[in-house]
C-alpha cells in the first residue's frame, strides 16, 4: 500500500509532528508513504532527516486555488492507493478536491478545536473518512452533519520519552543562564492568541512572588512574541519569564521540567501535554477542547476553568510548593500515557481505515 500524506505546515509543530510519527510507524509495517509538503519549510528538512520519502510543492497561501491542480498532477504521477490530508487552512479543502480530481480515495484528520458553519459540509464531501483526534472535535464534526462510517475517532499518540542523560538539571540551567536551584515551569506552544499566553502571564504574576525560585520558560515562536515581551515588561516579570524559542530538541530535556503549564483556550488534543506527561511531568491546564481527555484532573495534573487565571495560579503554586505531589502526579502521567496513547495503537487504527477505503475503491 502506498499513501501520500499532505501536510502544508512549514514547521514540525504538533499536527505536522504527528504526521511524521504516523509515517514512521506505517513504514515499520511496510506501508509505503510519501510526504507532500510546502517547499523550503523546516518540516521538509525534518522529513529528510528521518529518511521519509518527500515531494515538495509550492503553495502561495491558504487561498492558492492553483494548488489543487499541482497536487492532482502529483497524485496522477505517484498513483498512490490513497491520500491522507493532515493540514487545515486551505489544504483541507484543496487536498480533497485534488484527490477527487485524480480519482484517489482520501482521508482527512481534523486536529483543530474550532467550530465551523454548515458550509463546511462541502469541504468534507470528497473524503471517504474524516478522523477526529478527540471526542471534543468529533462533537464539532457531528454538529455539521458527519456520521459514521465517514466519521471516525483516532487519538494522537506519542513515542516513549527518550530522555537524554546528557541533559542534567545543571546543563539545562546553564543553557538558559539560570541558577540550578530554580524550579522550571515550561509552556510549549506557538505564540498565537488561542494558546493563552496572556492568561498564563496574568497567572504567573501571582505565582512569581509565592515561588521566588520558579522560572517560566516559554518555548515556541509566533506572531505575538513582540507583544508578549512587552506584556512581560509591563507586568514586571522580566526576572522570572524567559522566551526560549522553538527547540527541535525539546524532547531530549522536557522531562527535566518541574511542571508543564498549558493555558490554551482552544485545543484539539494537546501534543505538548502528551509529550510532557510521557516524560513524567505533571500538567496544569485549562479545561478546553480535548485537553480533559489527556489530563486526568487530580491524577496526572490539574485542570481549571478555561480563562480563570487566578485558579491557574493557585494550581501552579500548589504543585511548585509540594515536591511529593509533583512526583506522584508525574509518575501517574507517565504510566497513563504509556498505556493509553501508544503509537502502535494509532498506527493500527489508521491502517484499518486505510484498508476500508482501499476496499471501497476496488469494488
């Protein structure tokens, strides 16, 4: 079986990383895969590093109608058994239309926690299967009329955490010019509005004086960086908040964090949360989107009402001031993710959907 995976994001962020994880898992099952992605992006470089087959295509923004023809031409050349579209913002429309034009069955994975209008039914028509990564997203898809067997649920998965022993707490402290005795709270997300950095900084304003050894590391990049830096200065938090940038090696040291803070107000599932839990790091997060499906409140972390910065601060402070509680929640998180969010299970689920679609085509 040969599957063409379409992911037009330029960076190996959450959804794009999931596409790469899936492709590697499928390759181990002798399923041939080709990644079609935007030319010149970091994602293409990461795919090459992993030894995945790759075809780069030009895409001039989310409204590039010419992409339909270019992608259809590629599909006619490759003649795959099916197309798996991972992207949104244009590619979710264009990928299905191109696959239909080329006569190839298609599947779409929907990862974004965002309500859609009834017009979106047209977007999903070319797809034999539409996969939600959480029950929260499945409910949104049901609200626009999708039903089984077209609608399916396959949760994201993470590989076992590969903690690099070279990344000691002392080395991590040196990397960010910190005192090794500091407590480290990480936030891993793009610097965009729905990721909730404004609320997180408001919460941190209360955490910082209560936990003077704590430091907040903001991992990620995005269009709001300049305004968030100004906000940090306005709140007087320069001494305890660091902008750590996008770190492709984050998995090597994420387990050295004391807590992961995830303040997103809309989240399909939350890959950064899963990756932290897989490394034994407890989580404080807003109860939003699919996050309650991956954080067991009081067992692997704490969930608070979305947007409630005061409650978020209380939960963070409690964990930072209670080492035994942090360790207990972190151990439970590691165990839960290892059992419930296995890559092998995700690969099995997609293989079943692929075979169903391939059989439909052969009838």
